[in-house]
C-alpha cells in the first residue's frame, strides 16, 4: 500500500526542524530511519500533514565522548552503533542488544533514537537504555531539557516527548569493564522480543560488585529488575547466586497475554532469561 | 512536487516525485526497473532489497525523496556485458530459486553480507539473510549458492574452474571488494 499524501521537509539543522515542528503542531510527524513509521504510514494507521525528515541533520548523527558521558546522536543507525568502537568499549550491552534488532536491511536504516522514541514495549533498545541509566536530551521550542530513561518511557508507544519536541541525543555514563549480555527470546527470525533481558555486571575478585538488569516486554514500558540487582550485591559470581537472584525477575512487572505468550509464561521467561543473561554477563 | 536526483545502476536521473512515493515505486513505475519487486506490505519479506550507498535497504521502507543525492544499485545493475554477476550465476548453478520472486532481494542481500564478511559459514549466511523470506526453496540451495559465490568472488578469482580449491588466507573486506560486490560504478 501507498501512504496518504503529506508534505515533506528535510531540514539540515535542529533549529530548522524545530521551527517546522512548531508551525505544524500535532499534524507533523518526525521521520528518522522510517523502519517503524513507513509501515505505519503505508497501512494508513497515521496520516500526518507534514513529515519532517531528520536524515539530513548531521549534528544528530554519531557517537562521541564528553567528559564522563558517552553521547549517542539520536540519528545514529543500528548499523553504526554495531560498528562503533566507543560503544563496544563503554556500553557493550547496547551493542549486544542492537545485534538482535530486526535484520541487516532494517539495521542499516533504523536509528537508536527512533527506537527509543517509538517506545514499542517489545522493542529491544529501551531496556538496555534503562539499565545503562541513559539520559535523553530533548529539544523543544523553549530550549533543551534532560529526561532520565526511568521517566522517559511513559506507556505503550508513549514517551515524555511532546508532539513538537525532538530527541537530540542520548547520554550515558561509561560502563567500561562491565560484563554484559542481552538475552532475547523470540519465535522466528527478525522478530521482536517475546521477552528480553539486558544485564550488565561488574565483578571484583569473584564477587558481584554491582549489577543492572532491564526487562523488555514485561509491561507497557521497560522495567528495571531492582529485586534481582539487590540480591546479587556482594555475592559470589556463581550460577547458584544468579539462579537465586533471578527468582525476583518478575517482581513488580505487569506483562500482558498475547498471541506469543501468556502472563504466566512471560513471568517464567523473565526468570529463566535473567538467569542466562547474568550467567553470560558475569562469566559464571 | 519535490525534485530528486538519484544515481541508479550507474545512470543519473532527475525526476519530480510525490513525497509519499516509495523508493520501490519510483524504481518500478517511474524508471521502469521492474527487476525489484514488492512481496509484502509489512517491511518483512526483503523481496524489494536494493543497495543505497553500498548498504542493503528495503526499498518499500524508504521514500524516494530520502534517496535524493544517493546511489542506488538494483538487481538490474549487476550483470556486465551480458555476463551474469558471479552471485547471479551461483544462484543459477545451485538451483537457488523456484518461482524466483524472492531472488532479486536475496541476491542483493547476499552481496551485502559478503561485503561485510567475505567468507561466511552456513550459520552466518542464514543470519545475514534473516530479513529475506522464501516461500519455495526451503533455503538450503540459497545458502549453498551464497557460499559458492563467496568462493568465486575471492580476490583474483577468475573463471570458477581455476579456483576449485580454497587457497587464499582469511581476510577482511576492502574498498575494492565492496566495489566488486555492489557491482561497482559505471556512470
Ligand atoms: C521487519 C522489522 C523487524 C523489526 N524487528 C525489530 C526487533 O526485533 N527489535 C526492535 O527493537 N525493533 C525492531 N524493528 C523496529 C526497528 O528497530 C526500527 O528501526 C525502530 O523501531 C524505529 O527506528 P527508526 O529510526 O526507523 O524510526 P522511525 O520509524 O522513523 O520513527 C519511529 C517513531 O519515532 C518517532 N521519532 C523518531 N525519531 C525521533 C526523534 N529523534 N525525536 C522524536 N521522535 C522521533 C517518529 O515520529 C515515529 O513516531 C523492526 C522493524 C522492522 C521493519
Ligand atoms: S516488499 Fe519490501 S520488505 Fe516486503
Ligand atoms: S523461490 Fe519462490 S519465493 Fe523464493
């Protein structure tokens, strides 16, 4: 199918993009990689008057270090995230999760920022962003604001972004030296997660000094498994410890039943996959 | 209507397009390049795969206006002087198609895979093609064809008969490989 008609603008700076968004208000839609938006437009599930393409704004692309932060431009593609040496060294979990997203063609076009803004509960990047304590830098008509991942994801396909706001970049601390793993369960190739678990672990002399665990598709937004994180603190990095801690995985989650899995099964998966993710991350 | 300038298979075209025109629609309906096909409406099947600046994309999920100023290679740009590209020949020789509908996309994606990883093992081929669906073959011969093509496309590989034993050491992709596998330029 072909999308309904719309006007199109391809600004080259964030300011130009903001001006276009301000003018069009709720009738505008931002286009990043288009890998979620174009199917939506083709099926006519959305019908914007104006499409603002961020693909020609160079300042939104690329990865850099700024002081203590790793900064990832919202328009950095999944493919670029996978090849980036800074991400590999300081945010390995993000690279591992990105590897499981879709297929090579989609990864060439789809962007990190687009995935976060889209906020699909089954999307694979919100949970790592939450686990890695990312901050979202958002541009609006009255300037820029910073929203932590824990407040950015609000509901199914809903974020703290207002219609005339734009996600500029994502900042996170350096997670250098942390073990990491993203364990994704899905049924067929190139599919979203039934459940996914993002785990990062710092070990010290055979014990778990710190851990971060984020869950994909265990509720309308990504969930931090704080019960698991706490149960690991200071404990030896063994499969025994991990198995015990993983029992807390489904605490405080609110998964749904759908064609892929029932609530019970999702809760079971959360525990099993948390165990696997932590085992690999901790090298236990 | 926006005006776009796109290089497709080595020829530069300037055209007016509606913003909502999909790249695949532009290729097929405005340029007559019907070698690239549409298989689904959900961005899943990969039948419409082309290369944009040397990387595979699903041309049903890119707007023609997004391709402005970029270089596109389609299945129609691979053959040289009436000679099939080694990947096309390999699909032919290995019976890697039945109805052939998925083939243009499979071949374009297979070339993208070899540009990243010139000597993939079976698992890597399967993962590299995970965005391409085939309703007919069961994939076995497609995987075989891609591995066969990777042999034929080793640097310096001439006619296939001369290169039946693997001799060259493992290596990484170079710019030259990429030019070869994406069909190079002939503007
Ligand atoms: C076949 C297929 C399989 C897939 N499988 C997976 C998978 O397994 N896991 C997974 O996580 N994802 C998957 N995806 C989705 C993919 O990761 C997309 O790339 C991603 O969801 C959206 O990124 P995008 O850059 O394409 O955004 P777009 O489609 O361009 O935009 C998505 C939404 O975000 C908004 N938006 C985008 N950028 C910004 C910004 N900077 N500021 C404000 N709003 C913005 C847009 O307005 C739109 O509403 C799949 C997609 C396809 C087609
Ligand atoms: S037609 Fe483009 S992915 Fe199916
Ligand atoms: S040969 Fe028929 S779909 Fe692949």
